[in-house]
DNA sequence: GTCTATACGAAGATAGAC
DNA sequence: GTCTATCTTCGTATAGAC
């Protein structure tokens, strides 16, 4: 097989296994087995595990950028685009309830390992953060766009963590609805005093 | 040294190291070194790593219960008690920015390992969940107390994850303020129409 | 109860044949 | 480019002396 294709298979298998089992707990043997390669041949493509991790993060950065581009193109308004992000929790619900958020859990693990790649992994958060910030600016919230982006990113992380701990899809759906309601309330300059100031949480 | 005291030292060192480095990444040698014991002697106290993990979780459950009891006793109102919980993010800010939330990151790791102790670890969340739910009931929100408890637990998890990824204390402080504002808005039966329905997020 | 010494296996990494 | 075989390190776990 062509080297580039084998390399790509390795990266995709590692991407999945690092997510499902964690970085440390995934061995070269696991990945080689998933791809159908011998352990020895592995080192023709990647010299070290850290080099492989680097390739996996690069791959995830690319996939994430592509996804954001699709969301940008497929939605009409900034609010709809932000809803695409919120909806990730629903689309990936099954995997999130089993393994948490791929970005959050990787960053957590690398932070504890004090791994050199931890800052590159955090770049994955930055892609979402800046894209969301961009949407809030388009929504007319220039002044606090970054804080709003961090707020919704924070919520998605919290939902993912508790979803993995409780395996409760109703919790996920409920919090997604809360996020939608919160988002609707972020439109600037609303008509004053004509809304219920205490919308029910649930 | 008396066996019980040595055992207790081991559990406390393991508690700290499992938090700072993760469960898998912490070896018996690390713990033995931290306590000042030989690796061999270790097995007199704990036969396997899983047995040690079980003791660490038991220890954390005990510590958490004690903390909740103190919060219960030291605050006058349910709202103040819930603020004690929110304030954990500030009190433990330095450690959280370095290692995330001890409960969330442990549950995440054990979920990926599909470890038999993962449900026991989730009991740590349950302690907070039920205590918070209890406070919301006292606040007069019987109908949605559990959902409100899960909501604030979710926020604390999201803040901890992003705090660890960004090491940004201003983000933490900002989101803690948001949580306080949210909490203040949860008092039941507010005077209608006399508040700003769109309090600034930041 | 604590120690030293050691068995055993798993995982990262290398060498060299094909 | 892929294989088998092997090296090395490290971590779990055991044996037995003190």
C-alpha cells in the first residue's frame, strides 16, 4: 500500500482509539491491530508515540476547521450557526455519553501528563472559541463576543462531562434546550419588559 | 508504624497523585516514593491497584460528605449554601487550572478505561447532585430541583475543563459571577416585570 | 510491618530479512 | 513498505529475610 494511505489509516485509527480509550491507555499494538499492521511496521510511519499524537491533533484540527466551514456555509444566520454547534451534543450524543467530549478529555489527560502537546490540543478549543466569537460579533454582540463564546463552550463541556458520568440522554436534551433558550435571549436590544424575566429552566 | 496510619498515608498520597497525574499514569513506585515506603511493602497494604482506587474513592466520598456537612452548618440560607459550592471554583482555582476537577477528570478517565469502579466514582457527583437538589427544594423549587442541581453541576464541570485548558483565572471569575447571577434569578415568585430581563452576561 | 530481590508481562522502540 | 525477532524499560506483583 502507498505510504501516505497507510499513514492516514493509522492516524484515523489512533484518533478513534485515543478518544475511546485515552492516549496513555492506547498502545501501538492496539492501533496496529485496528489497522491490520504489524507492530514493527508501525515505526516506518511514526517514530514515537508523541509524533503520532501530533499527527492526530493535526488531523483533528483539519476535521474541525472543515466542519466549521460547512456550518458557516449551510446556515443563514449567526444564530443558526451557533445552533449547529449546540446541536453537536445531540448529533454525537451516543459517543459523548460513552467517552465524553474528544477535545475536553484529551486536554484534561494531556494537562495531567504535563505533555508537550497539551497546548496544541487546546488549539482545538480555540478553533471553536474564535468561530463562535465571530458569530456573536455578527449577532451584534461585539463588546462581549469572546465571553459569550467561552460561555457556550463551557456549557458544552459541562454537559459532555455529566453525560459521560450519568449516561442520561434526557439530561443532555434538557440542557441543549436550555442552551437554545439562552442563545435566543442573547439577541441584542430586545423589546423591553414584554418577556417573562424568569423563563422556566426546564 | 501502625498499619492503619501507613494505609491512610498511602490513600492520601494516591488521592493526590491520581488527581494530579491521572490514575493510569500514577505507578505504585510514585505513591511508595511519595509516602517513603518501599515498593515491596506496598503490597502488604494493598493487593492490587484497583483495590487502592477503591480506597481512594471511599476516602473522597468521606471527605466530600464532610465538606457538605460543613457547608450545611456554616450557611444560613439555601442560597448561601449553593454559593459555597460555586465558590469551590475560586477556592481551588489554582489546582483546577492545573488539573481540572478531581471528580470530572476521574470519571472521564475511568469511563474510557471502562473500569469497574467508574460507577462508584460517579457517586461523587451524586453527593453534590443530591445535596444541591436538597438546597433548591429548600429554596422553594421542588418541581425542578434536580434539574437545577444538574445545571449548576454542569456549569462547574464546564468551567473546570476550560480553566485547565486555558489557565485563565479571569474566565473562571467571570463565570463564577455568571453563576451567582443565575442563582439569584432562581428565587421563586419574583416580582414580575420589574427587573431587566437581559442582565449583561459579563 | 518493612525491607531487598526478583519474577513476569506489557509497551515503546530497534534491527535486519524479504 | 511490510514482516519477524528482539531489545529495553517500566510497572504490577510475589518471595522471603529481618
